[in-house]
C-alpha cells in the first residue's frame, strides 16, 4: 500500500488520476495521511497557494527508484510512505550590516539565512517573512522579521544565540520576552528572555490542566517532548529499566530530527530538513514506553 503526506494544504489537478486517491479526493490537508488505492505509471499535479506546483509519478517513486527533490519515499515493511514538500515562491532579498566588528548578512528567499563574515550561522524555512530591522542591546544584536508569524534572530558577538518564530512578545527598553507556541500534544511554549545584558531560554506549559495520557498517545507525547527539549518529561514516560539518571542523555539515543510523522500507531519516520533521518518503533506496556527501536 502507498500512503501520502503533504506539508501544505493543496489541490490535485490532472485528468482522472484523482480516482485512485482515497475515494476521489481532490483537496488535501497539511500533515494528514492519505491512501493511494491503486498505482499506475501516470503523473500527478498538485498545487498550493504561494508555492511552486509539484508534478510527480508515484509508480516511479516507489518502484523505479525515482529521485525527486521535493518528494521523500520511505519503504517500511511492505508499504510505501511518500512525503511531498512544497517550495514557497518568494522575492529574493539581501542586506548586510556591521555588528561588533563583523559583517552580518541577512538573506531571504525560500529560506532565511544569516551569515557572519561570509559563514552561514543559521538557516530555516521562510514562512512568508519580510525583513524589518535590527537593533543592538548590550552585547546582543536583535534581527527582526515580520509576517503572519513574526521571527527574531539574536546574535551575541559572532555567534547565534537564538532564532525562532514567536507568537507573543513583550518588548520594552530594558527587557524583552518572546514566546513560541510549539503547538504539540503538551502545549509547550518556549520563552526567550533578555534582561540586564543576559539571555535565557526556558520551557513553559500553556495549559494548567493535568494531562492523563492514554497508552496509545505515549510515543507522540514522547517525541514532542524530545523536540521541545523537555527531557525530564521524556524520562517520566519510560519504564523503570529505561529511565536515565541524567534525562538530557535521552537525546543521544536518537538521530537529529526536526519533524516526525507516524506511519503506524507505534512507528514513525523522523525527518531532518525534509530528508529521512530514521525510523523509530515504540513498544508500550502498563502506560509506559517499554522499548524503543531505531530501524
């Protein structure tokens, strides 16, 4: 069987090929899972607002080893899982300025990238952002971007101290707070706080209600906490024989990843910058994670 995932809401535009996609679906939602009923040697065209269209052939991806930049094909057991990645359309922008004797470059295209003296220090996907301004506060430089969700990058000297999208900000002359909602199963928030020429980052829970987890949700919550850096909570979800004396060591067991998609209830694909990083399988028992296997 072949399953499809999309990283943006999109539509299918082609002849009668949609008849093979999940009972004739022509509209597909971001991160939802769809089943391809039959596969033939034919092309599919998908479009999404503000993105380049994607043309692909699922038969060639699965059975002819077709390599395609915006498609990841993963075979697990007898099934195929295809992740389609849209590329946003942007006008390119570049500016540079001096900070603490270094030349800082800011580039906006499909990605945000920040370089110092020609060396790229940071890059991430650009979600419809525009450069706003930069400001210096003590030893730090704050580079501001605006969009549907705003973004800030913070430099200390010639190193990147923080960079992320944020949903709320509290800014005054001497103190700044940036709150990023991680929108995960525990509703984590990540706070970046600047005061007295010092910068700190910490996690908060945006819900006050106590969470009573069902066993089937354990793998998802575990991976959400791993991405958030909440290693103490990860440790709480493990069976006694798997717990770590130093919870932060849990991350060393896993490959680096920035997204995950569940292929089956206890099996997920780990992605890093839109490429497959690994496959992870969980076993659960008595409301704990009793085993983790990296495939």
